């Protein structure tokens, strides 16, 4: 029997943004993660990284502005404040990069 990669979700609760809950894909491919890192490491690719994150990783969120709910998409990411967008990507990145305890042997 082959190992099947199951789709996993992550719900981020952002302490500094009361009421903001963000649901993301937790297990993206290594290729997707490396592309996001490469885009974000070059100042000309930062916009593309945020947009790609919104299109490929975001599933949903409880975020709105004066015009109403902001869609959980790449375009929606670009409507956020820079601090909120950075907080979301940073919190997600910490979870993706962490090694599950079940994978660690003593």
C-alpha cells in the first residue's frame, strides 16, 4: 500500500487582530514552498509571493474592511495592511516549517 498525502488545513488565530481567523492549506508541495520563498527573497517578487500565497494557500478568513468582506484570494491579500499580510504569512510559515513530533525519534 502506498502512502497517500492527505490534505491538511491550519486555522490561524491572530492574537493582535481580534476576530481574525485565517484558514490555510498546511501541506503544500515542497516546490510551491520553495517558489514562495524565492519570490519573497527578492524585492521585485514580494508582490507575487503575497498574491501566490493568497491564490494557492488561503482557504478562507474572517477579514473585512469598510467595503465589506475581503475575499481570501491573491487580490484579497493585496488589500490587507502590510502588517496583517506579513503576520498571516509568517504564522503560516512557522507552522509549515515545524517538524511534527511524530517524525522525531530519540
